[in-house]
């Protein structure tokens, strides 16, 4: 078991204590498995993803990721987890504008001390970026920028990829192409995928699909 979310409850300051954004949520994810989480806007999907990625804390329950209890990790340990075990892709591309495609692809891997030029070249080829490695983000299309973001995340060879509406800023055709490439690379590498999406069509392509409603898994 790579990921175990156990009875997680999350409230935000100033919110109604009787209406937590997440209420006793539990789920599990095996190594190499792909899981989609859907639900209406504001139901807590992204909040749950952020908790799993050790970007925020929770009020009760526990999350175990790769054998580690997240509640027991300090800030440095959480940051280390995000540099290796888990990687994140967001709807916003979050590329560094002053770096080329090649430099953006290698950025997280270099920070983690895991830079592998051959692996990065492989990702650039598979993501159809090999002819654009010298270019800067401002000269790329939206689809190309998201492919760079996906490659950057996978360059560290994470055990878990967290993706929050990764094709939400793209038109349907471009989004489908980007999604296809991401799934292909995830499957080839054995990386587990936890995907938040509003699209039932995309969700149904993953191994499992859960619905979050009113802060609970339906």
C-alpha cells in the first residue's frame, strides 16, 4: 500500500465547525495504481490533494505515504518528501520563466540530487519537447507548457504523481493529447497517479474513480 488516507477531517479557520471541508475521508492507493477523484466545485478535492502532498495539515485522522505518517513530519521532512517520493502537477503550469525547457525539466531533479540527463532526454522525447528544449516558456503553447510541467514532475522518478486538473487550462483536443502522454509515462514508470478532475470522461480512463460530495467520499 503506497498511500493510506484514514478518517481525515479538515476545517479552515473561521468556517462552520459543523461543516468541515473534509469529513472523515478515507481512501487507499496501491503502487502503480491510478485513481481519479471527482466532485462539484468547492467540495474539497484540491484540499485533499494538498494534504496528501504534505502541503497543508489536517485536524484529525492520518495519512501514510510510502510508510511515513505525515502528521509526524516536520517542514524539512515534508519538503524532502515532495522532492522525491511525491511530485505534483497543477492546472497552472508554474514553470520558471527565466529557465529554458531543458532547465525546467531538470529543475526538481537537480534540487533532489537525482538529475539524470538520459532520463530527462527520454522524457523530452516522449513528451514531444525534444525540438523545444532551448526555448523559454513564453514561447510555448499551453499544451507544451503543461507537458514540461509533467516532465519536470516525472524527472525525479516519484512513487506518486498528484495531478490537480492538469488539463483544465487546455482545449479538449490538446488536453486529451497531454493526458494520453501523461498516462503512458505513468504506466511505463510504475508511478501511482492520484488525479483530481471535473471530467467524468477522463476519470473513467483511470483504474478507479471516487466521488467526493459534501466533504465525504460518496
